[in-house]
């Protein structure tokens, strides 16, 4: 298998529009739009207004939108508002949440 490919958007980036990444995307940016990727990681400075679709999502920043992902991890620095639809969910103590969650098989 090829080396893992990462797309990285730093905190000085602002995007209006949808993002699609085949592999992994790391976000510390402001995004207004939906994001679709195999693996999504957001950091503390990220602010996303839109929906996320992925196999794996690790959230550490702000998100207003819905998530559909096999595996969701919410870090203590996250502020999440929306509906989560996942197979597995882990939440660190201290995360700021306003969510509804549904588990699927």
C-alpha cells in the first residue's frame, strides 16, 4: 500500500464551499461547507459550519453540522452542535456538546 497521504489546512485558511479528499484531511481552518474524506481530524482552531461524512473523524475544534462516520472521537477541546450518526463514539471529558446521536451497525 502507498504511504498515507494527508491534506493539511492551517488556521490562516478560510474556505466557502464543499471539500472532498480521498484519503486523510487535517483541519485547523475555518470551513463553511460540507466535508467528505476517508479520515478527518480537526484541531482546536478549526471552525466548521457544515456536515462531515467519513469513515473516521477526530474532532478537536468547533463544528455546527451533522456527522456520519463509522468511528467518531470527540476531544476535550471540541465544541460540537448537531446530529452524530456512527458505529462507535468516544468523548473526552470537557468537550462542549449539544448533540443527538444514533448508532448504526
